[in-house]
C-alpha cells in the first residue's frame, strides 16, 4: 500500500517508517513546521534541515507551516494530508506516536475524515524494549531539544546511546523523551541511503532547562 509518514526527523517517526516500509511503499514524508515551539502536536527542533533528511532517505518531503495554535494547527495538518492523498494517491498515514492519546486521537479523526488508514506501529511499545531495538538496528540519534529539569545544555547534540540512556534513567527522565523532556534527530539508520553530518551548530537556550540545538550547516555522506 502507498503510505505517507508524518515525519519530524526524530527517532520515533524514523523507526515507524522502518517498520511500515517492510510491507508497504512509503511514497512521501509529511511535516508541519510549527512557529510555536510549544506546539501540542509537532516537533520544532531541527525541522529547518528536513530537506537534507528527505534527500538522505530518498523520499520526497511535503512541508507546511502553521502558527501552532492549539487545535487550529490540526487544520493545517489535514490540508497537508489531503495534498499527499491527491498528489501521491496514499491510502494511509504512518505515525510515530507511542503514548499520546491527545495526538493519536486527533490524527485518527483526520484519517477517518479522509478515509485513510492510520498506522501507529510504535503504539504502547515498552520503553526499554524500544530503545534496545534502536540500538540493535544501529540508529544514530542525537538530542536536538530539551524541555525539562534536570536536563541542561550539555545534553544538546549528545548521541542517544546506552550510556546516555542509563544517565537519563538515573535522572528519572524518560529514556525516550515520551513526556516531552527532549526531542531527537536521526543522522543515520537502516532506512537512510546516506548519513547526515552536522558541520556547524549552536545552542539556543531559552531557560536553564530548555533550548534547542540550532543546526546551521549539514552535509550528506
């Protein structure tokens, strides 16, 4: 089946893509670029370089901006999915949603309205089991956003490996950032045709425990 992936560039949507690709054709990536860093629906960190991610995956990207206003941003998402349905003839949408009922219920409603299958391959997956699957599949993931105590700017740009996962556990922080504690970006995985290499970046802190890694320059290897 022809499917689109609701894609942020992070680990969850990339791993969902990997799972969905085993038995389906992924024809496009969909991203809503929110101007609100505290959007209830969409990741904002690193979405300025999603064109490179699209090239690395060799999957076309459809991107739409939104003001990020609660509930109203869903209309922008719906328009984007409608565009994908018309242009790529998709019959379903893949998401990386794990536990958020708020997100999953709203995406499901949009899919119902558009007569599309909503596929959530990571729904309710065990956190440690999921992490182990990422490590075993050689996912290279970095942290590009933080939004919770006790995370500090030192975490930005760090690779999410077993050592860091254990550190997060010690700090009583979700190892997969499911509570919104951090946002991730995948620089390489089994579905990547080329690896992304970050050449230049900077930390943009908005508080002692909140900020993002601003990626200024990236290239494909």
